[in-house]
C-alpha cells in the first residue's frame, strides 16, 4: 500500500522536499502563499484548499514551519490539523524548534497521533534531490511506519534516539557548528577584502586547503554578492539563524555548558537583524562584520542597513 504524504509549509525547504517526495509517493501540499502553491502544483504536488484538508487524508504529515509558535498554531490552533488527522497518523516534523517538541509529542499522543522528530540539514538544492541529513528521534512503531518517507528524503538517515526530543538535540549541535561556520566565513572573507586580496581568488584558495568547509563553499560565493544593490539570492534567511543560535545558547545554558564561540556568533546574527537584514540571505552576515567594501569592522556611519 502506497504511503500518502501531506507537506505543510512549502517554503525554501518544504517545496523541494515535497517535489522530490512526489516522484515516489502521492503528495498533497499546502502553504499560505499562493505563489508557493502554484510552484508545488507545477511540480506534481496536489494542492489543497487548507492545511486540515491536506492532513485529513494523509498517513504522514510532513511539517516544515519556521518556529515553535507556527508549529503550535498549525497543530492545535483554532483550525489546527490535529483534530482533522486520521487516528494513528504521523506528524513528521522537519523544522528546528528546540525542546518544546516534547510537549507537542505528548499532546499528539493524547490525540492518538504519533510524532517523528526529524529535523533536516543540507539546504534547498539537496532537499530537492533527496540528499539531506535527517536526524530522527522516534519510537520503534513510528520509525518503521514512516521509514520509506524518511529514507526517500535522506542520503544520510540517523536515528539518534527512541523518542521525540533527541532529533532536536542533535540538530541543535549541528546548528551550533553551522552558525559558527557561517559567521567565521564572513569574518574571513571580510578580512581578505580589507587586506586588499581579490575575494574570489581568496575563496578559491581557502576552499583548496585545510580551511575548506561546506558553509564556506556554499555561503562564500553569496557573501561576495552581499554588497551588490540587490544582494545575494535568498536561500536561507538570516533570521533563521537568529532563532537557531538562540536555541543553541539556551540549550547550552540549560545543560550548564559555556559556549562562548556560539554566543559570539549569535550576537552577529542579532546585529544583522537589527540592521534590517532579517529577511536577507544569511550570507549577508559579512556586511555586519564589514558594513561597506574594504572595511574590516566599525560602525556603519550612515546608520542605515547596508545595501
């Protein structure tokens, strides 16, 4: 019997995941943005009139929302999907929301529903190819029933625990490194520019040596576009890392652990948001380090957000 999947949230990650899953499963989708619905429809995802309608006929409901507040509203709000889902259906959470997932799992269990805590990493391009890292916290039954969907999403599928919460914990560790790596890449390329080096040549050299990293290779080219009038293409919004680094530092504090490097990176993202960069690509972090071409630091004298 073919698993039916509903994808709720057709944003930067949800849409490519839905598009890829539609090659192997019957997939319905919903997003509040009509243009995202149109893109999904053209990619083979059956559009639904609302989230509850999409969820009502699905075995697995893949949720790709921005934060805990959106998750709570989607599941338990006035038009929440929890009351519309089939008994025994699975909510497959791919978002990074933090420790609150444990309470969500308990509420869903009371409603006869299962939660798989499965945050993803890899970016939109890899999502569209089924090439994600997916870290999973789930009990044996849910893991087995949704394994075909999880396997289709991932090139690396790791079950890190037998209950919701473990996936979020693993993703928190992942985001510590990702957030720090992006911030460090911004500092490095800003320094290269300030020292008079050709930024493109510097990036090529760095990627050929021990300083190479996924984030430098992925964000670096967009950092070189960050000073253009239109900025870099938005593939991962800066405010996502405001949220994620907040989750990292809160988790560390709760565990009694000092994370000074993560805390410093968090401050850069917060500064970026205050400068009006929240909806820009996170590669624009370089303009927080060096607000204009050639500067290695210092205040933006104009008092305006960098272009």
